[in-house]
């Protein structure tokens, strides 16, 4: 983790014109998880240096977003950025309802719609960085027991009645919301200090992070000793990989 005043972790951004071909499988994976309207448009498409000004403008906002995020919560943000190895910027005209995503089968890759503001970038990096950290922890730590697939699914009450999450997804969602809640508190979003987009999860993150807690605690037989808080460690930060 970076100490105060240290250089920011390097944020590597997809830029090569052939990136849409090289990352086609990841883009299809993300597109498949979107709505039927997206299926008609096709998979999300990356902006690259071949797109000129739209790409360079997105890079400028990304840079400002990292600076803003670190100014708000240096410890949290640098810890999460260490788990992001590559960022792809999605063409907003082909993004559909995608805001940001971390395809589970492509560790370290974060995709986000071309941002309109630095706070959008900051939120997306906290959200997806939290997911990527949990993915890394799942590889190196005992987050779940061997029979965790027998755990009944969780229904997030803010989603449709048909939506059900397996244990690992619920754990990932809890961890992401806990990190967003911590970031939102430190950014004072409740006080109106940051103009947020309509899709922002920061205003609801604290409330949503509390909803799965009791359910997760009830699944103790399926959770390993390194499961993230509320079972272990301070709120908003999971155990560090060795």
C-alpha cells in the first residue's frame, strides 16, 4: 500500500487500435450480461487512440479521477488500485446501460463507460477495484468453504423479484458497497460536496452494505476464515494478500 505523499499506482489504459479484437471475448462476456437492447446493438466497443479526441479526453478525465479518488481516501484507493492491472474505456454510444464492469474470467481487467466527470472515475475505480481485490483474495485466501455451492442464494431487495445471487456474488457485492460507503463518507457525498451522476451508487452504498450482513453471518458454515468484514477486519477493507 502506498504511503501518504507517495506516487500513485500506475493505471494502465487500453490504447492500441487492435484492442477490440484482442479483448473481443471479454467485451462479449460483459455484453452478454446486459439487457436485450444491448444484444441488438452488439457488444460494447473500446475507445482507442485511433478515435482521437474522444479517447484523449477520456484519458484526461481518468487522470483527474485517480487524483480525486486519492485525495479523498488515499489508503483505500491505493489499496484497491493495486488490484487493477488494465482499464478499458467503452465508447458511450455503444455502452448501453454499462457504467463499469469487472469480468470475473479476466482478472485485473476493468471496463468503464467513457467518463463524464472525475467523480464518475473515482467511484468506478473504487467499485471495480473492490471486486478485483475480492477476486484476488478468493485465489489466495480461504473465503468460502468447499461446500459453499450448497448455500441458498440471496435476494437483493433493491433488485427484481427474480434476482438471486450466489454466496460469492453476495460477498463481492457486500465488499464493494462497504468500500463505496467508506469512500462516500470521506467524500461527504451526503453533504452535496460532489455532483453525482444519476447512476451513482454512492448515496445508497451505506444502506445497501448493511442489508446482506445478517444473511452473510447466517451463512457462517459456508464462509472461510478469511472472509471479508463484517466477519473479519475493519469496515471497508478486506484482509491483505500476503
